């Protein structure tokens, strides 16, 4: 079997972690990360920003980008055969985004890490158009992580278990839905965009999306998307985010197909990498899911 590539890993620079509420312990240990990759026989891993409150405590996204992207790039240069870096952008200052995109390239960061939303602003917002245009033009994969600061539903439910289990996944599901309804997914057909956690609950909504869309179109209540939602949504990539259930993998396979699913560990949030890999071994197309599809993105 080809060597495994991991589409969903996290490493937090210490100078960023100290400004967060949650990520102070265990998220800045690069040796632990590399050791875990070795133990699971993982050849290469993409490092994504987990989203945090660091930008609030540091001052703004620009200052966070300066620290995070610079220190992430240093680790990538030190371990180029093991790590791939996904840089972040100053989303609160749209005029600075083109400059930071250029700097990412200069730093050697070969993909982009975005959150599913930012203070209720989803990725269909006009501010992200230049990002999609540049990413498509330069073949830069975009990895979308669920927003953990004020995700959808947070104004009603602030629960330490329900937030990460339910609200994070609903936020990423809504992010994909809004990209579909804004025609972004059809406009940027060559954009390589990867959503964590199977894009939330999306695989469970296939029939409801198509049936409801068809019913609403018959009454001219919803705009013409050009094709059924399920067809549009199959154009995105998703990662497994450490899921250990073959049943869930099979549901995702039925919806997205074997070419759009990337294995991801979600380390260090989830540390049982072996069980997650074993789950993929029990389903079809494991060569693609465990690394082939991710290698194809780069």
C-alpha cells in the first residue's frame, strides 16, 4: 500500500497558543506530532489552523497571520518531507488579503486554511471572492475547518459538549450550503476546496436537499441552481477527521464517491490514529482515501 497522507492535523505555534483559551496544552509539541506520524506510518501531514480566539487577544487577524504563518513556515522548512503548511488570511482586512496570499507563497505555504465562518460571515461573502479566484488560478487547495468561536446556534446554546459536537458541524454544513446557494461552487469549478468532518451533516441530507429543492422549484420559491443540489455538492472534497466508524465512511462514499474523500486524523484533538486508519481499511478505495486523493490535490 502507498504511504499514508494526513489531510487534517494541527500544530499551534507557542506564541499563538499562549493567546488562546483552549490550545495552551499539547498543541505546540512538534516532536509529539512527528512521533505520532511515525507510529502510524504516515508519510506527510497537512497542518491546519484549528480556529481559535487568538486574533482577539493578539489584536487582530493581521497580527495573528504574521506570527502564525511565519512560525508555521519555519516548521515546514525544517520538515519539508513530512509537513505541508496551510496559511491563514487577515479576513478582517480585505485589502490585505492579496498581500498575504503572496506572502504565503514566499513562505513556502502551499495551501490555505479558512474557517467555515467568521462572526456569522460565511464563505459566500464577497470578501472571499479574491481568495477563491487566486486559489483556483494558482491551484492552491483550500482547507475549511469548522468555526469554534460563535458557531451557528451559539447565541442560544452554550454547552461544553453540544457546541463541539453539534454546533461546529452545523456551522460547516451551513458554510457549504451557502456556497452552493451563492453559485460559488459552480462558478469556481476548478477550485480544490476541502471541508473537514465530512462537511458536517451533509451526507445525511442528500435526499432532503434534492426532494425539497425539486418541490420548491415547482412553485418558483427557490432559484434555479442548474442541477440538483446533490450533483453540485459532489464537487467538494471532505476529510474524515479521525472517524472510526466504517458505517459513516460508507455513507460518505455513497454521497461523495471515492475520489473526493481524504483521510484526516484531526490530531491532536483525536489521537487514536490507528483505529481511524483501520476503519478505512474495511471499506473500498482505501488507497485513494488514505493518501492518493490528497497527493492529487498537490
